[in-house]
C-alpha cells in the first residue's frame, strides 16, 4: 500500500517483514489496526469515490471504537494504539514515526492557537494530554496522566500536571523499554 503502512505493520509485529496472513489476521482481530489500515488506504487512494467511502468507514469505526483521527491528520508510519480508545487527535496535529498512544489521550489545540507536533519514537501513556502549540522531541516518554503544555526536548522523560522533565537522558531508556533500535 505505502511505506507508512509497512512501518505500522512492523511496529505491531515487531518484525521487519510481515506476511499477508499476518495482515489479514490483524485486520480481523484488532479494530485499532483496522482503523490505521483504512487511514493508510484512504491516504493512497486516487479515486475520489473510493476516498470518500474510506473516509466514511473511518468515521464509522472512529465512533464505534472511540479513536478520533481525521483523515487529513499528518501521522507518520509505525503508529500504534495498543489498547484502543478513547483517543482524540486534532486534524492539525503532526505525529512522527513509531508513536505509541494509550487510551484516554488527547492531542489537540484550538484552531487559531496552533496544534501539537510530536516527534518520532514517542510513548504517550494513559490519560496524557498534549495541548496547544507544543513541540515534543524525539525519543520522549510521556508518563500516564501528564498534561503537556510546554515544549519537551528530545530524549526526555516527562510527568506531572503540568508536565515537567524528570530525566533529560532518557533516550536510551525509552529505546530499550519500547524495543526501538
């Protein structure tokens, strides 16, 4: 389909290559994987009718599984929702590659005030909120329940309300804990 979908499959499977039977099994068993796959199909669709149909399917599945992710949201490959929703991603937000998002997460802001930019290899724990014109660097671990309203530097572990940097040398820990190389 496209390079982003391949990275999504690699993130879900933990393997470099993924068979068709693996994709079919995950399509049938995991609705969060299905939502991601439909988004990737809609991104690569050229036929306007097919694109509208996939958009409709995505909206229907978003309502059913509580994952709000607009079709025009800029989301890199390798995104993973390990436990489903509710998850809300603003249509103007930008997410890098290999982002893991747990339930009860909000990534958003007001249209006039800017939207978050999340780097690559970011872990977002349960109930975390990233609000406003915030930039989150690469290799960041956002603890559950954190409310991010300020920029987060690369390689940080953050927690609290408002989120504060707990450890600024967390890139190695984040990569080891989340099995990213």
